């Protein structure tokens, strides 16, 4: 495209009062660009002006006004590149004149005096102009043929609900179920938890109505006695191979080499060809991931609703509770089986169990519930307590809990059960279960009734948890170079990883959505709601792929990573670091990108040492040129030149945080220059080197929290950035620069009050180090 | 504290407490807001949180012989602040009600006093007694003439033949009940770690009782109540009304039997002043109680509550009206009212150990025990 540039400077919202916009215009005109100002570009008159400019042929607009996070829908012009220079939140509001006074007329005469805020505005305008010169309009990535079918793994309540929802939305669905019939666990219980108002009493299982609904939908096909051997390809064109459970076939998914097999005897990394050879030997009898099954079935998106299995206590794991020794101590799963068959009878002698103790937490030392427990196990204990009461008029149920979790309207259920005169609950620790004549004696401590007590029991039920099937095996069996399972980041105890606070249903694999008990222990009601969410995500994925745009979290982003393969050194860093397994590689180690798996975070771009991965509107060059556009005054310009510090800021949380700081007129040093980047994971160290070598005094990265409660939208970005920053320490030392000139900080989106301290402390630290010795070269 | 406590819920007990006005007890989820809110609960093992769970588990042994249920004055602060609407104040009242029945003997009588359908029988009993004894002894003159003197109608001899044994009956029933009650509350305090006294020393216990009496008279605990502050006033009026009338009765008993001076006594007599003031106090106090109970829709009012207030009002009203009609010269009306008054007085004494009024004894003993056992109350 032939770019025709236009610079537009808004003087509204206090910009005009604070900044000399005429000087900004001069700046643009010096570059040979036309520049116009208006007091309110977002108003009708201002917008009409912009539209007439576009009609007049301008297709590359630099709009110096408010943050790009506001009015983005207004300042969108088809076929045009628009850069938003953030004068309002980033300069004027965050640097009020009360704290950063303008130059007086006298001072203006003095050439050694400068106006920090004006300088800031000018730099940002220059950076915006530099950027638009380097970026291109994105063109969508289109698949040759898009498949819109949705594969659902698991035919339980979750899978069936998801299937019905997707079918109702007009999509073809296949359910694959490993057992002979649909239904899953829901088909094996006496009663289930309430699913609608007033949420008070257990109800007969609704599973049959789910099965009926599935059978009524002509768009749903069901494949029982089958599992997924492998899912190859990418969203919109997954090739799926099915097989019978337990069968061994050549399209079983291969597993990545264990780390110790990836190096030679001396610990050196093997070359790509040897690695691939070893990989094929390791996976003997299985085809490589890039070999597509010619008989495979095509799908566009996948929903994983594999569900859970009951926790099986290890031998003697709960010996103090009599499990394994006393036959009448059972898990809640076993108890449900007994209840489903009829009256509650003791396994030992078939006698009626009229006094049943339900134990929610196994430990005396900690207050933890059983592993993989949750609100569901609390609710199930309440439900099972009512079984005893409905079976026997003089039945008694005791519940000893450390946590009684009944979220939402399930509180009504708790209240109702509580009203039963024969159900007794107390917080407390269970110390021991022992034989007592014909029955058992349960000893509890630290209860609400006192320090130690005894209860006689005919049966004891342990509230063991719901283990996600993904704990045992990958289930999805993706033919991805990073491996067949969702990557385990050691935070979710084997549950399918998803950042469930911000993005439920998302896994680390685009186009494959998890729902139900595979994500966390859930009630059937929750599973059904979860299923709807996952079905909608699958639909969103298909329709995004259809338009060639990103699904999540950069929904609608049309760019995708473009590899300049001629210069690729097959270092595999992009393949390994991509948090979403979007990049495979061939036998030679050359990356094979899968654009529809990609989330456009740019981690590959940040990782690539050859800098051959770029996006049309976000590239090594575009950011690099912005860095270079920052004016770095030296002693040649002023006796005491201001410091220049670059801030590379994650645009997901950290950049909004800065905007909110501006909105609240919270100010920070005017010597920093902020560049938003897609994710700290996309930060390429060349930008830091560029900044320092042109004389900037320091660089800081501002991104999301990482660690156990990570907030990175792309899971690992801020962590990867930290590793990269550590590694450039040596390079800095070789330039005789202090490592402290580069730092990384974490913020959450609501941390805006902390912004001044974070930035100003860093600026002070740099000032203490003194100016960059390369300044002025 | 017992090393291990075998929990055996008594669902029958639980259901009875529910029936006595504690129907909300199962709503408790043990947040302990009640124990924090209670203005009079001690810091060590405060009530009513522990009583609430014991009730919802049907643990009769932890409640019936528990002095703490008597330390509660039913202020209602806990009930107002309870986030679950479990009304601990009402539950405590229901437990007390159960405890009164539990300690009273004969059991059948206790149960009868609790039932509204037995009320005609209970009131019919003294009526019949007066008529029959009157007929046998000839101490009732069914057609008295001349100046209105109530002794002409029912002789003071007959009156005392009825009331004195009734009082002795009440004392004996209480004595038997208290013997078990004190043993139980002591055992409960030992089990729960509320006291370090191993045995009950009678002399020390009496000293504690003497220390507690002024507090009861001053209603110093009752007036700490936040929610039901106005109840302290009406309770005090009824309380002192009864005390005043008890003193007056005592003095006139002495005057009659020792000095042989018969009533009616002059209105100028200071004792008569006391009688009138106490009577008015009783009437106004009990009327206020009725008004408060009717206004407080969030508080449970059971038959036993109404029975006691009703009796107090009936006693006061019939007493005052008897006097007024006598002074007004309405002979027939005055004698009739006097008869009714006498029936209520008899009922008061005979049914005292079984009715809610028994709290006068149990609460006093429980407070004395708290004082004795070093429980900071």
C-alpha cells in the first residue's frame, strides 16, 4: 500500500492548555507530513474532519490525542493504519503543570532551559510517526478449507450439554465416549444435587433427559466405545484419529523425548536430525506428528469434557480413619453406589446403616480437605446425609467438616439439610475411627461441641475427591511438538490448566476448550453451565478462524507471526517457548507455524535471536524505530541534560494501569518514554540494546505478576522476559554498563497507586548511577 | 473436661425444644455472633453459641443441667443480630422451659401446667377445693351481710388452710428439684471447664447467694441488655410488685395471728400504702409486658409466657378491683372478685414450681452458682 500520511493533534481534554501543539505540528511538518489540530476529534465535527481526510486519500493517520484504550471504535477507518499517540493519559493528565511547570517567557529565551512535558509530547509524536512508517496493514490468514464440526470428548452431562448447545447454535457435533453408553457418572447415582430454584432438595438424576436431548438433535452424532488416538493440525482443520479404548495403532500420538535423551553423553544438545531420529525410535510404531492420518476425521474445534474419576485412596493412606481395615469405612463414591442400589446397607454384614458419619477432611495436622475435593464434596456429603434420613426414620447422619462449602444458591440446600433434626454437623478434625463392638466409634477433636468427642457409627464415609482424567493421561492426545497433553505448569494439581479467574474454558491450546469436572470439581449444574461456555468458545474459535483473526485474548487481531525462513538457524527457541504449542518443527528443526493455533502474543518474536519473526503491525523494526525516535539530549544540548529512560510496558494490564494513573492525575517522572508491547514475552532484547547504545540511561519492563498466582494473559510472558533480562546482564557488562540499568517490575491492573513509586524509584536509581556513558555518541 | 464425650443425640428432646418455641434452633451455623453480641455472657465459655449447637445436636445432658441457660436474661440482642435468624434468645428460653418441667415433680403436673387445654382443670381445682372445704368446715358463708369484710365470706382460716399447704408444697417441690439441679449444674460446669471448685461448699454457696441478691434486686444484669431494655423496667415493676405484696401479706399475717387484728385495714396505714403501690405496680408492669410482647413480633411468645404474664395481671387486677369494689360498696361484685383472686393466688403457689415463674428460683440459684464458682458473670 502506498502510504499517505496525516498527523492530527487534538487540543481537547487539557492537551492544548498544557502543550504547545503548534510546536508539535511544526515537528510533523518538518518531516514533510501534513498536520491538523482540532479541539475535539471524537466529536462529530472532528470526526467529520478525519473522515474527509480519509476520503481525500490519507490512509496512515497519526492521531495524537487520548490513549488507544479509549475511543478505539470511533477512530477506526477501514483500510487505514491508525496510530494513537497517547498525549492525554500518558502526558498531560499524568504530568500536570502544577507539578511540571511550563517555561516562563523568560526561561523560553534561555536555550539551556527545557520543558520536560513538552519534550515528552514531542517524543511520543515522533515515535508514533516512526511506527506508522514501519508497519503494514494486516491481511487475514485463511485456511484452504475450514471445517466447522466440533468434537466433544466425553459423553457425560458436560459433553452432552455442550453438544446440545453447539447443535442448537447450528454446528455439527460428534461426541466420542469411551464407554458403551452415554451418561457418564451421572447415570450411576441415586439422586443429584438440585439444579434449579429453590435449590433445596436432591432430585432424581437428570441424565436421561440429557441423553434424550442428544438423540433428538440430528446434528449430533455419537461414537461410543471410542477414544481419541490423536488430534493433529490446527483449529479449523484438525485431523482426528479415533480408536477403541486400549487399542494400539500407528496414529497413536507420539510423546516428546524426555530431557535426558535430548543431550549426548557429555550433556551437549544434539543436532536436530539426531534428535528427530531418537524421537522416532522412542516412539517406535507411531507416526510423526506432522504425518496426517489419511483416514482421519476433520474437525474445527474440540471440547474436552472427559470428566473425572473417583479418588482411590492408596493402601493405608487413611489408616487412622479405618479405611482399608474396617469394611464399613467407604469413600463417598462407594456410598453412592450402595445408595443407588437401594437402602443403605453395611458392606460388612448387610445390616442397615442407621448412624453414618461423613468425614470431610482427613488430617489432624492441617485443615485441608481430601485431595481433589471442593464445594462438590461438601454438597455430596449433605446429599448423602439425606439418604440415611430417607431410608430410616431413626437414621442419623453426622458431618464433620473443616470447610462446608456451599456456594451460590446451594446455600439454600445447606439450610434445608441443616433443618433435618437427624442431621448433625460440626467443624472438627477426625482423629480416629475404630471398631466398637458391632459398629464403629469415631473420635473427633476441636469440634464446635468441645475438644474431644465420640460418636457411634454404623458406617463412615470419606469425602474423597474428583480426580480429573487429565491427571492420569493426556486424553486429548494432541500431535503437537510440545507434547500430547496440556502443558502442566505445576499450579493446577492435574486439572486442565486454564486461567480460570480471567478466562474460564481456555486451555493453553487454542481451539481446544475444557469444560466440567476436568477443570475443577463441579456439580452437574456447574458442569452444564460450563458446557455452554465451552460450546460458545468453540463457536467463537470457528468463526474467528473463518475470518482469519485471533480468538483469544487478542480477539479479532488479524495479524499473525510471519517467519523469514531463509535466516532461520533451527534453534527451536520459538517452538519451545510458544506458550500455546502453536509452532511445530520438522525433522530438520525448521519451525512449522500453525497460525490458527496462535494467540498473537509475540513470544516467538521476543524469543527469536535472529529476529526473523514479525507481525505486520508489530515487529522488531517497528518497536526498534520507536526506540530510536526518542530524543536523547546530551551535554551538547544542555548543561544538565535530562535523563532518558525507556519503559517497555505490557499492554494487557500494565499499560491500562498507567492510563488509570493518568486518569487519576497520579504523576510519575517525565523523563520516561513508554512503549506498549503485546506481552513482556514478546520483548526482544535487541530493543534494550538499541536503547542503551543510543544513550538512554535505563530501561524498565512493566508486566504482569508471575508465579503461583500469575496474571499473564499469555501464561509465561513476564517470566520469560525476566529470564531474558537476566541473560543480557553479561552483554551490558561487556559494554561497561551496570546491570541495574535494566529492571523489571510487576503490576496488577489495580496497582495504579503504586505507579509513581515504581517508576520514580527506578529513575532515582538510574540518576544515582549517572548518565549513560554512550550518550551523545 | 471429660476426656472423651460420647455424643448421643436425643431427637425427642430436640423436637420438644422446637415445640417450646425453639423452632429456629437448627438454623444456627455457629458463627458465634450471639456470644459476641450478648452483653451479659461471661468471657470464659460464653453462651449462647455452645448451647445452640448442643440444642441442634439434641444434647439434652448439656442443656438441661446447664447453669448458663439461666444466666441468659433473654435480652434478645443475639436474636436481633443473628445472621441466620436462628433466634438464640428464644432457643434459650425454650431450653429453660424444658428444664423447669424436667426438674419439677410430679411430672404429670408439670406437663399439665404446660398445656393450655389443662388450664380449666387447673383453675377448676382451687374453685372446687374452696367449695368442698367450705362445705365440710363451714368456713365459707355464701351470703355475707353488712359491712363488706372478705373474711366474712371466706374465713381467713380456710384461706390459710389452702395457701399455707400450697406454699409448703411449692417449697418442697423446689427443694427436690434444686437438689438435682445444683448437682447437675455443678457437674456440667466441671465437664465444661467453667469452674475450678471441685465440691459445693454450702456455706460458701450461701454467701455467694447473699452477694447475688442485691444484683437481682437492682436488675443490674437485666439493665445491661441492649435490645429489650424496656423489659427491665416492666420486669422490675412486676418483680417489686410481687415482693411488696409478699411483704404486706407477711405483715398482715403477723398482725392477724399474733395481734389478732382483723382486716380490712385503714387506707391510712402505711402497710396499706405499700399494698396499693405494689398492686398498681404489678398491674402496670404486667400490662407493659403484654404490650411489649405483642409489639415484638420477631420474638417467640409461647403459652408459658402468656400464662405467667396473664397470671400476674390477673392477680393484680383482681386484687385491686376487690379492694376498690369493697371501698365502693359493691358487695356482690367485691366478694366475687375476691373469690377469683383467691383462686389465682392458690394457682400462683401450687403451680409456681412448674410454670415459667420458677425462673425466680432457678435463675437465682444459677446466678449464685456462677458467683460461687468464680464464673465472671
